[in-house]
């Protein structure tokens, strides 16, 4: 769909894998996206009456028997535990401070299970570290960062920044804020969880809500290989586990300060310069505005910010061993200056505030029944402040212009989780959650004037003498408006039942979510002057267009699934996981009618782990899986609900003092390239009748091995192949051609317009809007004739060739990751990852990053075959080379230094222009949005942005006089102050023969060097 506006080492352990899979109780400790549990397992001498007692800091106690082969296993919530071996009530050995991570197995063997040891129980000693070097129970690809890691490492305070420590992740397009891309997928294809509930942004699924930073116990970043229990992601998973109260009271607080005066000055942006391209045939090139060549485009030297964070927490027992609480709150205050571009000539002074609250109650009803209640609030206000005029001649601010527009994003989550350990072999888990979101917009600018776009292209002969090259604009800063009453809501239920039967651990369950959105999307009507339902956009060819754009609307969706999973101990050293998931996705329009209903999406998942030496020192693993992705609520916007996107082109004689064109003469008629004329849409016609959801197949193989007692190393290869995608086609004239009603049987945009203008189209072919399809597959389209026309409804089968496409959906990504790791030994830790990746195709996924189109599964891709001509190239969210380094070194109990580094190759750039060898064609009326430049095809990746090197360092002082509970820390981000471009402007042409002055100039840079100071106290 047409875009809006270019806007220590472990000792030998016999049969370790067998032990791991004697899962026994609870939610299995297998790897999965929203896991909140893990497994403690091990070996003990073989003797009657032996039990292992696992006791958490929260008082909960689990006791399991050691089986006849000397093995035990118990599943417990994420946290730290004391593990004790007993016989007939006598304590034989104890291991303290055993850590459990989400979806992982922690091995605690007490001794080798031999007959000799069985006769000498009184001599049993603890022989293993609490943290095994290699987890042989896992077949997934995950990175777990703990609260202790976060205290050491210089990391930006967000879930996404933590996720970027994991190999296979990249920061997404700057148009999508802090969003992260996994394995080449787009930024909308991920899942976020907090304490087991989906906290993804509910409308577009770009980003998600997260815990206060100090409340994070662990964050698991999953980059692939999760089992059948979890789905709705073909990218990655960010899974946060919050802290919980224990039998000891703890409290603390922190102040974090990023001062403005310790931030380096950002780089300025300049217009393009250099030689013009050679002619394309008879077409000569000139700059769209010769006066702007090499000129200052945006003065950014003053665009600095400061930030202060206040946080506190309190946790402890309300009833010892029974009822516990944990509370955490965090307020972030940010101030920043933003000098706009030379075309806006404004400077805004802004203040943002983000307050987060996290509360958790844990009730041990009995040792076998546990209830957890979580509340999470996130209230964010963005943009408070004022805007002033800015004089680009003197680079100084001027008079007051208007109060800033303010955006609010308020979210409330309530999560309940009940776990019942019914028997040693059976566990029931029930999670129910509910969330409410309000995202109103409060407009400080009450201008009643229309917005003026591209004033720099105003004809210099039609403006008053002395008008600057940037043209005439006005006080209006909005081209469209968002609702002051926009809301979203979700609620979800999942039920899991696990049962151990011999060598099998069987799991079944359901996983259901409901989403509802109200008053979402933009409106074209100015709330302060309803007569203004348009904006003006000047063009470099001397004309002006009046745009009317808006589609504010409501919608809902259901996502239901069931699964079955078998974790089978095939032999003493081999684990096999076989699972099957079935998903059902339904999307509803604003009237509650289903326009997408996709049932029986079968997803097989198979994983294998081979404990080669039987002692957890060497693991070879593999995983094959299919992953389906649902359409978010946003799919209804523009695709299934009323929408308007029209323009009328005019000649004009002059421009008034507010930048409004005068003396208008229409050029051609009213145009809507996608048939968006503000009329209702038939839910049965807006999608292919045989529509299938997006899915990909994933293949993983790897190994982990101990180098020695201090180091691990390994490698992992991953291949992902996108099989089906959903996007919209906007070529109804192709359907007309298949039906034989296009004049002369020809497929052309001009013939489509002729049909529409004659009225013949509506009676024979139905509405002329875009429709959701599976590109590259045969799609069955319903064409409903107008009532009273006497014509029958028709089902039209459209093949790939019928649409004009020469290739179907293609997104293939492969990567090889090599790593070397030294786990923290009380003194130091380090990890190095090198990732080589390649990604090719013609489809990024649900969004398009090169120009920031966030119409999920309704991008310009596949609207028409000409738009896909030349599209096959490198993928935006793939970096060919990535080197990650992180580590920390403790000189003494008081001093610690740390650092992270991310060195990576650049982003594939696009070159967009007018179509065809003559470089002047626009067969779809989309303007210069074709993968053609200068009369030749230009696939993405012919050029790249430069390599980047982000190096962050930190130093921490924890004085002994405060018992190391007081900490002072200094972090420096982007130590080298490298500010290279991270994304560039992709459009080369403004009109045929005119080169855009912004072409391949930076849109965003690496952030300048800044310093973070913090002081904290933890009792």
C-alpha cells in the first residue's frame, strides 16, 4: 500500500543428559519464549530413602526422591536456591546459592552414583559448581543476562539494548525507534514477555512494554529454536523475569544522571553535493533545488539532552515462608533540544517523563500450590515544552511559535499465575493476564492553517521577492492528527499440563490472546478547523498537490492455539524433543466482521541434544521448526476499514504569506493510487479467500564445548527461509484483465483509470481498493458485483503470473556464530562473538525499513509488479559482519571495570527513482518509488552505510566502609565519539530529471559520546 508521506568448570557427571530429562515436576525446564521456570537436576549415591530438598529464598520447599539410578530433577521458578541431599531426614550435603535461569537446566551432582559411595553415605561431599559450564538440556538459541550482569556492564537502560548483546540481533531502522530485528526478520515479528504474559505493543507489535530496569532479575533473549509451547513470532523473543520477595527484607535505590555538558556535539546534516549523474537517453538531470547543493540541512550541534533516573525497591516477607512482596518504581526525566531542518525552521525544547511501577506478590499456599500476582504500570509523556522559530542565517532561536504537541502512552498490566504440583509426575500451570493501554495525543499547536510540505520546491517566479530558498511555510506543524481518545486492550489465558511417563515428559496446553483497538490511526481533519481536511505539497516540476489522507478507526483480533510436546530421553546421552502446535488467527474490522480467519496452522518442532561425553562438557545440538506469525490489529487499518488517500494536482499562479498556493488550475483528475476514497470495504473482498499466514522454516545446528575449567567455546549455524508472507496488492486492473473486461485485454494503469472513470469498473469488478494476498502464490479473489447490476459474484483465481510478478516471496537468511566465553569466576568474565550473516530476497517482512513504512503487511511491496521489479537484493536487517565483546574485571572487592563493544558492517542502501530505461515512467502513480535509478534496475545493497564501532566502558567503586552495598559508577558510551551514518535517504528523484537534494544523505547517525553517572545503595 502506498506509503503515507516521505516523512567453574564442572567435574565429570555420568549420564548428565538423562538426569536433565528426569523432569519430574512442574513446567519443564525446557527453553521457550515466556518461560518463568528452570530445572535443577543431578546425581546422588544410590541408596534407599534418599531425597533432594530444594528451598528458595522465598521459603518455598520442594522435595523429590532420588530414583533407582541415582538421579533427581525438580522444576522451580527462576531465582536462587539451596539444594540439600538427605537420607532418612539426615542432611548429607548442601549446595547453596544455586541459580536457575528461564528455560535452562542447572546441574547439582552430589557424587558419582557408585556402589562404593552408596555404602559410605556419611562421606558424601558436594563436588560440583552451582553453575554448570554447559547446559545439555537446551536445544534453543538464547542469551541470558542477569541482574548481576546489568550491574557490571555499561548497557543502555532498555530491554532492546540488553537484547543487542545477543548474537544474531541488530538494531532496526531508525524510523522504528529502539526496535530490534532478529535473524533478518522485520522489527514487527518479535514477542515480548514479562513474567509469562505477552507485553508486546498491541497495535503494530513493534516493540513492547518492559520492567523498571532495577526490577529485572533476568532477561532471556531468544533468537530461535523454541519449542511448540510458544509461537506468534518468526523473529525473536525478549523475555523478562521480575524480581520477587524473599524471607529477608531488602531495599535500595539509585540515582542515574546523564549530564548535558558531558555529551559531545551531534553532527550536522548537509544536503547532497557532487557531480550530477550523466543523462539517461534524452533526459538531462538537474538538482531539484540548485541553491541547496551542499548547504546546511539540519543544524544539530545544539541537539543535546540530559537525563535523570530515580528508582527504588522494597521486598520481603509479609508472612515468613508463605507470603512475599516486591515493589519497584522508576521515574526517568529527559530534557532535550531539537533544532528542525532548514525547511521547518523551528527549534523545540522538550521534556519527557516515563514512570514505571512493578509489584509482585508470591503466595505459597502449600508447598505444592503457588500463586503469583504481578502488576505493571508504564506511564510515559513525551514532548512537553515549547517550539520557537529558528533563524538558519544566524543559527539562533527566535520568537515563540507554539506549545509542543504531547503524546501519552499509558499501560497497565495485571497477571496471575497459579501452579499446582499435583504429584511428582504431574504439574498444572495457569496464567491469565489483562492489559489496558491509552495513547492520547494532546496538540499544543492550534493552528487552523493547512500544513505546507516541501516549501523549498515553490516556483521562485511565483513567490514574493526576497523569499529564501527554503520557501514559505506557516505555523502548522501537523499534516494529520491522532485521536485524544485512542485505546488498546488485551487479555489472555494459557493453560499447561505436564506429565512424566517413563522416559517421556508429555506436555499439552492452550495459548489464547484477544486484542482490541479503538480510535487508532490518523485523521485528515484538523480538530481546530474542521474545514481543513488536506495539506499542500509542492513539487519540483512547478505544480502543487492537495493531499487528503486519513483512516482513524477501530478493530480487534483473536489468536488461539493448542500444542502437544514430548521430551523423550532416547538414550542416556541423547534427548529428543518433538512437538506440534496449531494456531488459529482471526482479525475483525470496525464493524466486528472477520476479514481474516486462518485456521489449522500446523507447526512441527523437532530438537535434539547429544551430550557427547556424558558429563556436560561437550554438547552437539540441532533444531528444526516452523513458525507462524499473526497479523496485528493494525492490519485492519487501510486494508479492511474506511480509508482516504487522494491527491489533486494543480498549477498555481502565486503563493500567499502562509505558503498556500493561489490561482489554482487542476491538472488531471482526483487520484487515489490504491482506491482509498473514504468508502466502506467489503470484508470478504479485501482478502484472498484462501489467505495463509506468514511463516518461515528454521534450521539450527551447533555445538558447545569446554576448552578447560575456565573457558567454553562453540559454534552455531542458522538458516531461515520465509515461505509465505502477507501483503496487499493494489492492481485491481490485473483482476480486470483476468476477467477479460480490461479494454483490449491489456494490463495497464491507464486502462484501469479508464474503467473507473467510465463507471464500468464498479458494476463489473467491485471496489477498486487494495486487497491482502499471499504474494507469489495463487490467490482466490472474490469479486462481488453491485447490487441490482444483474451480474453474478465471481471467484477469480490469480496466479503469480496474473499479477505480473516474475518471482514469489523470497527472504533467505543464513548465519554462522563463533564464540569464546569465560564465565564470571568471582574475579572476571568475558565473552566474544563473531557472526557472519547473509540475507537476500525481495521481502523484508511486515514493514519496510528503507523509508520507514509501518503499515504492517500493507507495504508498497507487491502493490504492483513494477514496484517489485529490481527489488531482489540484500535485506535491510542483516549485517554481514558483527563482532561483539563484553566483559568485566574486578581489581578488588571495591573496584570493577567493564566494557562492551559492537563492531559491524553497514546497512544495505536503496536507490529509488522513476521507472524504466527512460527514467521517467510512473506506471502505478506511486512517484519515484521504483528500484530503478538512472534508467537501470538498482537492487538494495549495491551500496552500504559505513562500518560502525560502538565501544562503551564503565568503572564501579563499592567502598568497604559501606559493606559494598553503596556503589558509584561511571559509564562512557561511544567512547570514540564515532558518529557515522546508520541510515540514509533512499529516494533519488523528486520528478523525472530532478535529483533529490537529500539523496543518500544521513537520516540518522550513531549517537554522540555521552557519560552516565550513578549512585546506588542495596541493603
